[in-house]
C-alpha cells in the first residue's frame, strides 16, 4: 500500500518482501523416528542450550544457577553435564534438553525437536516414521497449532487487503495522521478490521475453515443463541508474531476515542499474553545490547520507523516475569519507556520490581512534555529521544527521585519516614557498590548518618532473607511431597534423603552390589523409591546397567525420579556415603517394624526383632 495524503484509496500493488514473510504459508513439518530424536538430543548438549538462558556455575559434578521457571534469589536449578538432565529443587521442574526447550520456549514436542535439529544443522526428515511410531495426541495437538497459525495468517492477509481497499480509506487517513509510511505498514503487516459483525467470519468460512476452529483461534465470539460475530471491528490491526515468525494473535487499536483503546486476542492454544512481546520477532535481531519496553503498539511502530528497532511492548497486561526473562535473554539492559501519566508511572514501578526479580539490569526513560514515546518523537525528534535513552536513570536513581518528591525533608517526622522508606528500597538492591554509591548522597540530604541508614538496611535484608528461606523450605517440602506422593516430616526427612542418595549411587554396579547384600526393596519407606529400586534391581538382574534416560522414560518423566538421578549431593567417597545411607534406611526399617509390633502387642516377634538387631542387622 502507498499511503498518500489524499482521500482517494491507493491502488493495489505487489506485496513487499516483509509482508510476504509475515503472512507466509504454514509448511507441514514431518514426524520423527526415535532414532532421529535421540540424534537430535545427542547433538544438543544440555549445558550449551541452558547456558543461553541461565548463568551457570560449576558446583561439584553439576552446574547451578537461578531457575528460569520461577523467581528465586538463591540458585536451586541444577544441570548435570554427564547425565544430560536438569532439575530445580525449588519448583520441581526437570527433564532432558527437549523438556527444557518445550517448557522454556512454550513449544510443543514437534516444534522443540525441529528447533533443536535446525540448531544442530541437521536435515529435517520428511514423513520419517519409525517402525514403532504411530499418530499420537502430541501430533494432534501439533496439527491444531499449525491450523491456528494458518487461520491467523489468513486473517492477517485479509485485514491487510481491507486496509488497501476503499473500505480502508478512513484507516489510511488515520495512519497518515500518525505519520506512518509504506515500509513501516508492510514491515509490521498492519491492517484494518471492517466495522461489520461478520466480515472476517464470512471470509474465513469461504476459505474452508470451521467456525469452531476460527473461534479457537480467538477471532470470533459466540453469542448465547449460538451465532458468531467478529471479535475485531472498526480497528487498526497489528499482527502479533512470535520469535519463530508465526502469527499467534492480534492487537486491535481504536482509531478514535473508542474503548478499550487496545483489544487483544484472548488466550488460545498458540497465544499466551504473558509469554510473548509485541515486535520481539524484529527487536531480537537488533545489534543493540539494550531493549526498550513500551506500553502501546503504536509507540513501538513509531520508534521502529525512526530507526530504533530494539523496541517492544507488552500485550495489554502488566509486564510479567516470563516477559522479563525474555527481555533478559535478548538484551543486557532494559529501558522502560512507559507513558508519562500516573498510570504509566505506576506501571513503571511494577515493571522495575518484575525486572529486578528476573535479575535484569533496568533503566528508566522519563518522558516530559509529551504523553508517550510516539508523541515525544513527533514533537522533539528522534535525536532528542535517543539522548533521553542514553541518559536514562538507573532503577534505583528513579525510585529515589520519585520518593524524594513526596516528602518535605525539613520536617523531622517526614525525614524519618522518608529514611525508613528509602531503606526499604535499598534493602532490595543486591549490588553493594550501587547501594554505597547513593547512600552518602542520601545521608547528606536528610542529615542522618550512613551508619544509621545502613543498620536499617541490614535489619530489613536479614528479615527478608529469613522470610525467603522459610518460603523456599515450604515450597521445597510441597515439591518433595508432590514428587513422592507421601508427606515429608521432620521425623522421616533424613530417611527420605538417605533413600534418594542411595538410589542415585546404586546406578553404579559396585554400590549396587554393596546395597543389595544389606537391604531389600521393602526396606525403602517411600512407594516411588521402592518402584525405582525394583527397576534398578531388575535391570542389573537382566545383565544391564541402568541408563538414566531409560529410567526417566520408564517413569514417564516423573520429576521425583529426575531429582534422584541428578542429585548425588556431590559426595566424594561414594562407598562411605552409601554405607551411611544404608544404615539410616536399616535403622528406619527397624523402627517401623518395632512400632508395628508394639501396636499389635506381639511381644514374641518384638523380642526376636530386637535380638536380631543386636546380632547385626534387622530383617
């Protein structure tokens, strides 16, 4: 489309390359044999893959880092280079390299295999079914996602065509008023939804799509009487595209004062607002180490048009932890460029905390004399905007500035309250150098010694650390109970830990032989542990050694099994550790038998049990 300042609609023209890329056809991806999947996993080292998301540090035979699946301050995420497994002891998520990519990138199984195969530069087989392969629920889910991508892609083409037609004249004039040019419109695939109840529905029906699938893609809404109508009507349409180039949803912007200002696609199988960012598919290719986060799609489009291609926007929601982690993955620093009104500044405060918890370095651009980045560039120019970005305040400096404006520091009561609140802010700053750099200035401004403020900060940090440790212990206990199916108490905590370590060590033949001569499967107190022990015993009995991936597969990826296989507690003397664990297990077996016989009043068997223990071992 050629946007011109005229009321006459532009003539149709060949779509530019950018537009063709956005609305590409969906190519069918083949199914994979077990052999191919194994080769993909072999060629994608789990440490290499996870290191692109998590900063890992070697601890014994494993690597540790902050979990990418939940917020934490103390690393509980572990990766084993030898076993090619990962597990988080904080939230219980674990698995192999495929499991990690599926969970972290929100992919289905086929997409994850394809992604890793392409990373390893492997040729994707066409219709490569192994002899044991059959169509599964995973395949059906994958095909559904591909269908929704195709529906969205066709909807995007339709919206674009409407914008190019006479029906899009008003929309064209609106885009002209917002100073968008042809290349930008094509680059983002911007379109227009007619202000009619079923224009898109009729178009997609004509293309052969079923109503139920169009509804599942989030494009139409069902009335109480069973009839459908278009979700988007009379709006400028922005396709939302994931980092793999799939059209996953849309954002529709009202051209006038209509409400809501932005209307987004609902949550669907392919669209999750909290795990995607508008224009990240473009911004990720920027050479800039910064990423700019904005409120509106139009802000992002405007700055991209002015050569600032490292800008993205959240999708109609407050910034989420998943979005913060995505920003951290693609940049070293995030600059928050939210609107200058009260709502925008409140959103900035929230975003600062979300980014802090995700360990993402953050700066704040303060807009003055305009309401948003788009308006600011139109008024002051792109050079002025770039200068603001370059001189953006650190998150700490921004918070201090905002808080200072709320108090009259010549008033003693307000000075004390200000100091207490500033200590709360400083207590959350992990970088001690950054804290110290600002403390002297704060001390001079309020007339309270650095030592006094530091003492309050230490008190608050100690309180927060204790609370965080308590929460972590509670969560870990819930995870352990979920993994084992049994309640973990102070009474059996040591026994459960000993059983886990012993099962881990028993994957080595020498340790297994040692354990098998002293304990039986029944000596394990937890059902899952007995099941794992049985599998290990049977594997050795068949003349094989347990393979960790076969064990995981046998137990269908049970996180409790992965935890056991991964965590050898970094013991150096494995035989000594095994003997200690065996003794704890045997002592617990004796205790349980003793309690049972006491409850039954069976004095004869109880006396026999005690005598056996004295002779050197309970049965």
